[in-house]
């Protein structure tokens, strides 16, 4: 009886897709807001945003190796980040390694596009591409509890509302350091006032993460 009972437990564990004492989680990384306002009051709205993430690290417990292409608008990933088997416990932090891969997103780390409310009273499409290697920490005070046998969603939010808050995009456009070319604006390092746009964005993106339970 004892042997047959053990076999049943093993079969149930296999059928559920988890080890005994574990839960299943789906990681959903994305934007908690898709618009940001620059210092001159101009609104920039992201309509598409994809990032390459090399791995997700449930610190001191488990690392999920990629690379992954993560759609930050609809919170999907390729390959999928659904059904990750994690030991039951408390998770106050998950790290994500933003990276680049020669086979993904044109060897860029982040590729995004959207609309900027410029010139005043109209909108102009913009494009943004960044290449960087940074680890972003997503934290939640008190953490997220994963219980044995639970099926949970873990939300990793990037607060895009902060991304352009310190960047003088409108002023750079007014002064000609950034320009509308073929009907679009490419946000990149240009001139003097805008020479550090890419570095500032990388730092802000890295520090804009937070962890949340659905």
C-alpha cells in the first residue's frame, strides 16, 4: 500500500506539471503606463515596445534562461513565460537582464514606437531603439507568496510614465537638435542638449521596475 501510494503521488505530480511543494507561475512583464510627459508638458505615448531579456532571476531560488523577446504592451513573451515551476515560498524580488542578441530585434535591446504631441495641436510618430546591457530589479515590499499547487501570475511592471519626464524632447525639437524626417521623429543622441538621451533612458528604464501580483 505504501508503495502504491507513492506511485500515485508521483503520477499526480507529473500530471500537474509541478514538483511536490511547488507552484506554477506565469511571468507577465510590461508597461504599467504607456504615456509620459516631458519637462515642457508634451505627451509621448508608446504604441509598440519590445525588449530582449536574457534571463529572469528569482533571486537565490531559480533562474529562467532565455533569451526572450518580451512584448511590453500586451505582456507576452517568445518563448512563453507561462507555467514556470517554482518552489512554494515568498518572492520579494525578481531580476531581469536586459540584453541584446544579434538574431533578435536587429541586435537592439529595446525597440519602441509611438506618438508625440508635437507640433502643438498635432501628433507625430516617433521611433526609439536602444542597445544596452543592464539588470533591472523588480521588487515588492512584503513579496509575493507562492503556495504549493497554486497557479499565479507575477506582474513585472515598467513605469513608462517616468521614461521621458526628465528629457527635454520638445526643446530639442524646437532647437533643431531632433528633427522630423520623412514624417517621423527618431529619438536618439543629438547635439548638446540631447546628447545623453540614450544613456538617460537606459538608466530610467532600469530603475522603473516594480513587482506586482495579479
